C-alpha cells in the first residue's frame, strides 16, 4: 500500500549533540499524536546509531543520506549499506541532486547503491529531478523518466515495490522557490504513469512519491493535498522541531 511519508534530510548539518537534541525533541513532540504519515529523519552517518538508540524508531524512522556502491573492503572513507543497516537505520536517501552534482554520482553507481541498500533490508528514498535549464526547455518529463529508467528499471517488480521516489526539482532546493502544487501534481502523475508502463498499475499506484524543494509549513498543505503527492523530503525546515512539525501535521 502507498504510504504517506514526511522525511527530513538534515544534509551536512548538526554536530552529534545538536542532532541528538533535535531528534529527541521531535520524538517528544510526536509522542501521543495520531499522525496521518510516517516520519523519517535523515541524519549524518556519524549520528545514525546514537539517534536510532535515543528515539522510538517506531515513531520516527532513521535514514542515512548515502551509502557506498560497494559491498565492503578496501574503500577508505566509505560507509556500506550493511553498516547503515547495523545502526538501526531503515532508510537511505540515494541519488540526491547534491550528490549527483558535487560527487558526480551517475546512474551506474546509483543502481549499485540501490541494489546494496535493498539487499541489506534498507528502503531507498531515490531522488530525481531536473535543473532549471531543463525545466525551461520543457525537458523535465524526459529527465525524470531517464533517471528512473537508468537506475531502477532493472529491479524485479518485488524489489521495485520497496522503493520510495522523491521528486526534487533542483531549482527548488534551498532556494525558497517551491514548485507550485499543480506543477508537483503534474510531474508526479507523469512519474506514476512511467512506473505503470514498466511495472503495471498496481505497483505504480502503491509507490510513494515525495516532493522536495523548499517545502515548509506554509506550502505543505497544498502540496500534500494533491492526489499524487504522498509527502515530502524536507531540507532546511527539518532542522527545527518548530518548522518540521507543522509539515508533518499538514496531512
Ligand atoms: P530544502 O527543503 O532546504 O529546499 O531542501 C530540499 C532537499 O534537498 C531535501 O532533500
């Protein structure tokens, strides 16, 4: 079944003590509330184990923001999917535009990461989205199709059904310029159609597709009210309980 999810992506923010305080604060704020969505926080690698131990992971799922494209071995500085899973994290954000742009991640490495994440029982939150020039050239549909096709379409239907997609137009990330709810709905519906053409209507309908890019307390309600927007992947506004909570409560 399709799930509603509000996920925070802390990116490279917070020291361990700050991150722990943020996670515990959110856990406390959600205690006793009946929510219409699952809540996930994507912390730096260094925080995963401590955060997972400090909160109720039934209430808040923990995500890594990346994992290695190799299983294990002599890859200095890398963190494997098995290591991530061993911390108590259940999710891993993969293919974020910042990783594609600054760390040159390609669909080949991303496909390997997705496979390793799945093999280790993690749920990939797989990010796709076009840059401004592509949107202005009317190529955004093609771009997202290509991103899902090249990294995900060799998955078996069973494996594909474990994936969460996050549509994040690069021009909306950290810019304060969010896609309108209609723009988000239009492309989410398109993505779902692309998934249906490959995996059939049932799997496509059951796939959670999140929106990300300057989502906040003000615009969240309109975005999640759209039938094909199943939640959000939130950067800046996930760094304080005060800003993140109203987004969670937008459902
Ligand atoms: P902002 O919410 O800060 O725009 O970031 C979105 C994002 O990149 C989440 O992964």
